[in-house]
């Protein structure tokens, strides 16, 4: 039974809470006003950036039409550098503004705003993306080893379904990263769409003698890929945290199958493993090509052979094209340091 004193105590507590609630209401009103103000400022920034881009485009077009003399060449070059710098400044401003979803995200999520405006939140999302890949790689590694040691159809199908879900999820997460300023090369996004198709075709491949000839090789392939993805995670996390601490890199730079905007140091260790993985994809394509003549072969076999070959080709070409670019970037980054060091050598030391 409650006493009168207990009821009075509850009443006093509620009255005190009511006073605090009035303060909360005032804070909430202020928050909503600020939120509306932020929305207006965002709209104004987007409009002004669009205006700047439009005017810069007109100036660029005018410069192309002009006939420039040798005397005016220096002035024009200076103007072009200023325009390029302005474009870079506008890009930096856009990183903190909401962006419209791409076509793929519109189909999947509709017009839901997925822009992350806070830099720390962007880094946290990027970090969670890398950890998600690591966790799924470990699960894939375990399931691949179990499937190598056993022959249980349910486990095989579970693993294939996991691959379909994993790559579908990656495509969505990468699209969100793209909206938030990540500089993902188009091929690495396409790579995961193709990998989704590969996993889906494997999932519906009938249980036949043809499948069981390819099965051990495919499971070994997944064991190796899981190992490489672990190496990528270790390398990416080390580079990402170091560059974030130095404030030298964009928070949304990401690793996609081993390549992203990286520092050259340490990458030479990872490259042989990546190329070995690409050669494994080529071997998968060759094995499936030979199996296409098997009596139990279905349409899945030649389709998978073509997809694996396309993955090998795209990975190898893109990686081989990116390496010289990154070597050149590394050389350009080291040049100022060399100049600075030479200047220091020329300065006489105080005795």
C-alpha cells in the first residue's frame, strides 16, 4: 500500500520534471529553428556552387576560343591554374553538403538522403565498411574450409547465398560511399556487380558431376581470396589511420579489391598476392571453359567461364594502369621534400 507521503513525493518529482521539460521544449524549439536555418544555408551553398561552376565553364569556353600571343601566355596559364584551384575548392565544399542519390540508390532506397555531413561520421562509416568486409571474409574462409572437408549440399547453398547477399550489400554500401565523396574507380564498383551475378549463377547451378569437378577449385579460390582480403584490410587500416592522423587524406578513400588512393610505401608487398588472385580467376575461367564440353554441363558453365575471364581482364588491366599513376604521384610528392632537404643542406650551420 502506498502512503500519502509516497504520493506527495511522486507529485513533487513530477512537478520538478515538468520544469525540466519546459527547458527541454525551449531547447527543442531552438534546435528546430537552427535545423531550418542549416537547411536554408545548405540550399544557398548548393545554389552558389552551381552558379560558380556555370561561370567557370563560360570562362573556360571563352579561353579556348581566344587566340593567345606569346606575351599573354603566362597570364592565361595563371588564370587556368586559378580556375583549376577554384574547382578543387568547390569540390571540398561539396563534401560537407547533401548530395542527390545515384540511379542505383534511387532504385534500392528511393530518395532517402544518405549524405553524411560530419567528417568523423564519414570516417566511422568508412571504418565500419572495412570491418564488414573483414568479418564476412572470415566467415567465408571458415565456410570454404568446411566445404572442402565435407560434402554437405546445404552448406554449399548457404555459402553461395552468403556470397550473393555479401556482394549485393557491398554494392549498396559503395554507392553510399560514392555519394559521400569517395573516389572509387568505376571498375571496382562494376567488379562487385559482376561478382553478385557470379554468385547468383553459382547458387542456381544444378547439383551434378560437372559441379563437383569444379567445386574443390572454387572453394580453394575462396580460401585464397579471404586471405588476400585480410591482407588488404591490414594494409588499408594502417594507411587510413596514419593519413587521418596526419590530416593528409580524404576520409572516404577506400580499398576495392586491393586498389584505392594509397601511399606507395608497403604496397609492393600486396601486389603479388593481388596478381596471383587475378591469375586464379583466369584459371577458373579456363577450367570452366574445358568443363563446358562435359556431358552434364548446363548453361551456367560457359556463362561463369565468361564472367571469371571478364573479372580477370578488368582487374589486371585496371591495376596495371593504376600502378604507373601512383608511382608518378609518389614521385611528385617526394620532390618537394627533396628540394626542401637540399635547401637545408645549403644553409650554413651556426657555430
